[in-house]
C-alpha cells in the first residue's frame, strides 16, 4: 500500500494548489486501503514486527488516527529523499503545537507508517520536557537510553555528554534509523541527540518552537472541524445523529484530539448519553483549574467532566494516582500509592483506561498523559484532606520491598521470605531470577526516581542495597557509583557499622567494575575491617573475594591467592556453601592464569558439584565455563568441547547473553586448536557480534585475537592483521596486562610469517616484558617459540635454537603438550636449516605424535612438512 502512495505522490504536478488537492485524494485512498487491511486482521502477518529484526521501541500506533494529510505527505516525501539520496542525509522535523493537539500521536503514527524504510531500527524516547513532577531528562542520560536501544551495553558508556554524543553518532554512522524524540523541553536538551551522519529521519515533538535548531518545522494546529467530527465518530463506535450538537461539541473542545478522545470514550461507554447532553455538561463545567489553561479552557473542562463521572472511590484513586512518578504504573504500585488491594487497583486502572484517563503503554502497564496527571495532582486535597505524605511513603515502601525481593533472587537465585502474609499479597511474585530481572527492567526508571526522592538515611540505604544486584548487571558504572557513594554517606549518618560495611562492600565492587582498582582496594579493605570487628565471617569472605578479583585483574596473583584462600576459609566457617562455590570458581580462574591446569580442573569440578546439589543453574554454567578454560589450556580439546557445549545450553536457557557469548568464543578457540579454522572463524565472528551487541569491549578484544589466528591459518593475512591490530587498540584502552601481552605475541607471529620482521621484534619485546611481570609461564613459552620463529626467519638458526629450547623447557614445566609440540617443531626446523637431518627427523616425529595424541589440527600439516606422510 505504501508503495502505491509513493508512486502517486511522485506523479503529482509542481503546482502547489494541485499538489495539495492530489495529496488529499491520495491519502483518502490510502485510508480506505488501511481500513481494508484492518478488516483482514493478521492475514498479512504481524503489523508491528520491525523489519529484519531491527530494534523498535515505538509506542503502539494510535487507534482512529485522523487528519494531518499534508503533514504526513511531507514526511513521506522526506523519507523518499532519505531513501534514494546518493549521499548521506539527516532529516530532522520538529513537531510542535499546544498541549493536547496530538503531537506524540502524530509522530508515532508517522513512524509506524514509515518504519519499513528504516531497517536499522525505530526508536522512541520520551524526554519529559513538560512532565509534571519530573525534571527534563538530561542529555547525558538520554544518550545512555538511545545507545542501549541500539545494543550498546550501558556498562561501557563514557561519562560525559560529548563522549556519549560522539559514540551515538558513531553507532548511527551509515545506518538508516528513525528516531522519535518526544516531549522535548528546548533545543539544548536535544542538540546532542541528533545523528551526525547516516540516512536517518528524526521527529522531535515539543510544546515550544525549536527555532534554534536547523530543522523543518511541522506546526500542528487543532484539527479542522470536519476532521474533529470524524475523529469523534470513529472513536464513539456508535452512530451520532446530532450533527449540530456534534459541531458545538467540537468547538467547545477546541478541536483538540485529547479532549475529543476523552469525551468520545464517555459517549461510547454510556449508551443513554447524547451528544447534546455532553455539550450541556461541557458548557456548565467551566474551568476549575487555572493551572491547566493551555490556550483552550475546554480541555480542563473535559477532564473535569470525566472526573465527575467517576464514583467517589475511583475519584480518590484517580487523584492519588497523579502522585506516581509516571514512568508506567501497574496494579501493585497503584495499590500502594492509593492504599488499596491490588485487585481493586487493577479494576480502577481498567476503568480509567476505558475513560481515556490513562493510556495502556504495555499489557497491564499504564501511564497518565502529562496534562491529566497535572489535573489529578491539582485535585489532591481540594475536596478532602487526602494523605499525600502517607501515599508517597507507602509508594516508597512498596518499591523498596519489591526491589529487595527481586534483588535477592538476582543475587542468590532464592530468597528467605521475611514478609508477612498480608504484605506478600501486596507485592509482585517472581517465579525465578528471570522474572525478577524483567520486573526490575520495567520499573528501573520508577525505582531510580524513588531513590532520588528518598531523604531519610534508612530509606537511602535500603533502596541502594535492594537495587545493588540489579545495578551490578546493568550499570552504567557512573550512575551506580553515585548511588553507592550516597548510600555510604547515609550509612555513616546512621552510625550502624554493619550497614556501613554493607554499603562499602557494594561501593568496592562497583569501583572494581569501573576499573578503579586502587579505590576499590581501599574501600574493600574498609569493609573487611568492619566485618572482621563484627565477627561476620560470611561478609568478610565476600569482601576478600572482591579484593582478590582486583588483584587478579592487575596481575598480583599471590595477593589474589591469599585473599581467595581466606575467603574460602571464612565461607566454610560460616557454612555458606554457595559462597564456597563462588570462591572456588575464582580460584579455578587464578589456577589456569598461573598455568596450574590440573588444579583449575579440580577446583571448578568442586564448584560444579556444589552448584548441582544446590540446583543453581547459573552457578553450574559458570563452573562449566571455568572447566572449559582449564581443559582448553591443558590441550584436552574433547573435554573442553563437552564442557563448553553444556555451558552454552545452560546460558541459553537462562537468557544470560554474556555467558553465551563467552562460551561461543571458547568454542571458536577449541576449533582453532583442532585445526578447524573455517568453523572457528564463523564461531568467533558470531562471538564478536554478540560481545559487540552487549557492549563488552574486553570480550570483543579476546574473540578478535582468536579470530586473527584463524584468519592467519586460512591465509587471509591482511584481514588477520587488521583484526589483531583492532584487538591491540582495544586492549590498550582497557589496560588489561594479559590481553595486551597475548595480542602482541599473536600479531608478532603474523608479521613474522608475512616477512615484516622489524615490527614483529618490537612487539615480541613488549610481550615478553609483560609476561615477565605477570610471571605467566604459558605466555613465556609461547613468546619464546615466537622469538625462535623470528630468529629463524632472520637467518640466525643459533639464536632460534636457544629460544626454542627455552620454550620446550617451559612447556614441559607446565605440562602444556601443544606448546611442547610447537617448540619441538621449531627445533626440527632449526636442525634442518643447520643440515642436522637425523635430529630434525626425530624432533618432527615427536612433535607430530604429540599433536595426534591431543587431537590438534596441526598434526597433518606438520607431518607433510616433515615428509612423514
């Protein structure tokens, strides 16, 4: 249908009068086709499915959208220009007009109409420029929401507005995205959100004229009288036989879509009500609330009529509902703020939805229009002394308790139910951690607003600790740091050491996630001191484990091992078996970092058995991932593959995307070791995409190293070098020493094979220095072999022999058969270069035998090189 419209518009003559008339005719025909489509139902497939699986956060399209023919035609023409332009085009249209005129409805309808022209995504964001009780969204926070909508992990967002804006423009570069920025306060709020390049269409809605922006302005006036009457008739869903009364009704409503929708709902739901009676009531209602004057007093009058129609108990519910922050409300929160049962709240919400006094933005989740919320809030206390303070306190109590339940499930997978039966009936129930995560995602904005509202120290601490498990998963870290710094201050004001220790523990974990390792250590030591003085062995263990993670990340392995050992003993003393398993997984990681593969296998197996006894599936997946690492580094590829496959299934069932991406990368590494380079390339490319979608730069870098190795073995040298250099740049940003060493060594091997010897030597020197600092024997062995290859390529077999001998000794020390075989193959090549053919033959045979024993993919190629087959 849309192609038909475009074809017709393209054939219209240049004459302005003719153009306008033909546009009206074309869009009238299109409206008939849309009506036919609606009658056919779902025959054509899901109406709102985004093209190609692209992200779409558009609100639901407006029922019975009416008018705006010229404005929609303008946007269709603009979309055609964006679609066919030979150069990159950014089309920005500012939709402005008075409150209630339908700016958001127009933008959403236009976005749905044009969605298929923007296959890379359609994003809607409410900036709350004129939302009662809400400050406008800061551009920095708005950029975080937009980047998250297009798949950027909030954990990896830069801190400043300019840095986020630069990342936003980079993400949009070359893409075709439709962006709706709704309810904008002024040009300053939206400037940083506009794309820099690409083929994008941006619709900005605001009550103000954004003359400071370089945009095309679409000034929405009230509907024409004919359009307003048609809209009322369409929404009424029953015949209107009073044309004169309908005309007067439309006049009194100022032809504003919001007022018309409210009155049409009353007319539809009350069969005995006539349009003439509506006109009479509207005329008598007047304007009780000057604060709602917006150029047409009939808007407030329409609200007042609907309010007067409600039974007294629902009127009270409506008034108090206006106190809610407004980022979507469901029955439990509505019940809390109004002090009633959730079932009654649900009935009231459904009734208000029928009256068009709330919108259902998702199934069971509602939102008041900002004008209606302002109207409701102004009514509080006018007719009776509604307990505003008590209602807000009840709302804060609800969100704090519900967040605590969800947080316990996210942290431990279970919860010791401490709520009484009556309180439990007023709180949402979560079957598992996945449901808890879904609820907290939906309520995130409300929870953070309530945390901002909290003033008493107990309330601040309660909210921060309840939200901590969720915020650890989602970030961004600058926000989480602000939350926990505030919580530490509140805890100190309370003067309760146990509470201060808990807030310090959460702050220390967050400093670690934010790569502030020195600050993390200071804070965590403070937590250890407090918990030690209190004799709280379990929390001492948690703080020590977090300290160990900071030391392991910075290469201080002996300090990390001491911290883990103490944490393990403390958890065992406290009888915390889940804590014991968590420390064992970290110890397993430390073991294979230190080339202690048998210990890594044993430690992860112990953790796995505990998690299996507890029925803890996320723990099992994590332990299996640790086992995969241990088996892979000890060159036991069959068992590595088996553990990785089991972990992948668990992560997939649990919808833990990060774990699934990590295991996908490991499977690619296993295929590299087995010599299945094409399969490895496919897995690793998928892993890079998965990590990139999560915004996990460290994961991207790690997968890119393995991808570079696979590409080198496939003979794709230029792409391999490009991939490894990209990984090198990432690791330089991250500052992670083991990754910085590994990528330098792999890039040096590639450059040596490509004959770029000077650049290779510099990289090897840097890698060796890093491995020496880390005391990483596996890395030292691999680097020595790489040096051997470089010296051999440089025509110095004597120096090469010395390096290969060193690699052989280290490989045998750590029981690493793959590195042992690589060193033997190097020794064989040196012997052959020196004319020592018998020695070369023996070394080749030994190397081939090892490769065959461990199932390495290098066996066949090495045998052919040696002339053994």
